[in-house]
């Protein structure tokens, strides 16, 4: 596994976290549950961080170091 050029896993995990955040927003506590409501800030944090790391690695994949 090439950690410097691996960006797809970050996009996938960011998408999963973003989906969980959307489910929490749309469903609310009644549908998503109190656990998902408590984890909402972490879902947003992980989704933004993973998309950022994935985007940086995606842009640097063809550059020579």
C-alpha cells in the first residue's frame, strides 16, 4: 500500500462520514438516535478532514518529489 499516493480510501471514508452527518441532520434524534446526534460533530470533522487529505493527495499524485 502506497500511503503517499493513496487517496481513494480517504474519499470513501469522508463520504461515509458525510452521509452519517446528513442522516443525523435529516432524521433528527427521533430517527437517527441519540448516539448519532452525539457523534454529529465528529462526523463533520472526519468528513472535512478526509476530503481535505484526499484532495491534497489527489493533486500531488503526478508531481515529482
